[in-house]
């Protein structure tokens, strides 16, 4: 098997892990929101995340929904059709500007990142 195919095999392993261990309905935009927050040190607020994802099909409303997927509580409908989030990201009010929300990875989020890295290294 060529090196390139080996890389694809790693990607397939990652996708299979995400769909079986986390959520088979997860979208690429969900994953993009989390990884952008986890990897990009310039992303500290919701506004930063929106700016980053604007290049990849992110709109103001879907970026909020996609990051809330990873938070403690997802953006919920009154009828309860959206489940609790995964608890990997915490969005807290910025003490310097109450209109801004700071994005921080939780311990669970850091552990998830470590698991993803491990899957890609194997």
C-alpha cells in the first residue's frame, strides 16, 4: 500500500471512531468548529471562530450551533429535539466585554484531542 493510501487509512480510522464512539450524525461543520477551536490559538472567542469558519461555509447561525454541539448544552429547541452537548468546549462570558463569549477546551476536550492524535499516529 502506498504512503498516500496509508494516510487515507488513518483518516478512515478517525472517521470510523467518530461515527461509532461519538455520533454517526456528526457533520463536517461540527468537526471543523471543534478542530478550529482546538488547534488555532487565534480562536479565543465566538467572533474569532466565525471569522475563521467564514472561509469554509460557516454562517453566524451555523457556527453557533456547531460549537454548541461540543459544549455542555447544545443550542436547544423548546421541544427538546437537540440533545445535550459533548462537554468538550466551554463558552463563558468575557469579563472585559459581556457581549463576547470566550471559548475554552475542557479537560474532556483535551482528552478527546489526545485520542484523535493517537488515532492518527497509529
